[in-house]
């Protein structure tokens, strides 16, 4: 078993031990999140140039499957954050480093919405609501996706810039904490805007 495989097995056992708390609190417990960060599982797919493991999918997928044997919500949150970290390849290098260069970073996000995006000097101001934001309660950044002039862009916002709205009253995958977040006229510097289209670096 690889070292990451052994880590996944240990993390799955911890996730199983935390399962009752995870269900009750509808979020991953702090001690579990701390271990996921310590093992850099939120960064398994992040590019190497910002400290990620940049694993090939055939190596990555079994790790998520192992986590799921302990707790499905844990595996879901890890996969959401890890896959989202691949967005770093569309960000400017300094932006990727600012966000994913922090080994404790976990980014939550929501589907594209018709947000209000107003250009201003140095960037834009954004307002909107994003739902189904898995892992919001342990994230330190959120990605607020919108379409502007036919181009999808993602405004990267520190978690303290948004309001969390508890909308996740469910039975399945309760521990993902897939709540909503709201941005109200938040300024986003141009360097923290990631645009789709073109060739990833």
C-alpha cells in the first residue's frame, strides 16, 4: 500500500469514528478536517507549482473510494475541493499561489448563477447567491461563478467576505454541509478573477 493509500485508510477510519458527529452537526468535525489538511488531501489534484500533488486520476480515484468506505460525506467534500483545485491551471500563477499555495486551503463553490457583476476600477463588485456549496463550513475561500458577456468567470472570495446561509436540511450526505453563500456588493480584485476559455497554462 502506498503512503497515500495508508493515509486514506487511516482517514477513513477517523471519518467512520466521527460519523455520528458529522451527521449531527451536518459538517465535517474540526479534528477530521485538520487531519485531511495535514495529509494534504484537499490538494491531491492541485498543480505542483502551487504545492499540490497533481496526481493522475488512476492514482487519485482509489483514495476517494477508500475515504468513502468510512464516510461518504468526507469523500464528497475531499473530491469537491480537490477537483476544484484544478482551476488553478486557469488562474494567474500569483493567484494560484495566493489561494492554493496555502496547504490548508479548501475552496467551496456553487453552480453558475445570474449574479450581478459591476466593473469598477481594479476589478469588479459582485452580488449573488450560490447554493449547494459543499464544504463551505470548513473552506477558507469560495468560488463565485457567473457568466459575463458570454464568458464564465469565477470570482475568488475569502470566506469572510460572504454570508453563509444554512439551507442544508437533508437526510443523505448531511455531513457535506452543502449550504449556500451570499455575496453582497463584494469587491473582487482583477487578479482574483479566473476566466474560462483559451488554453489552461
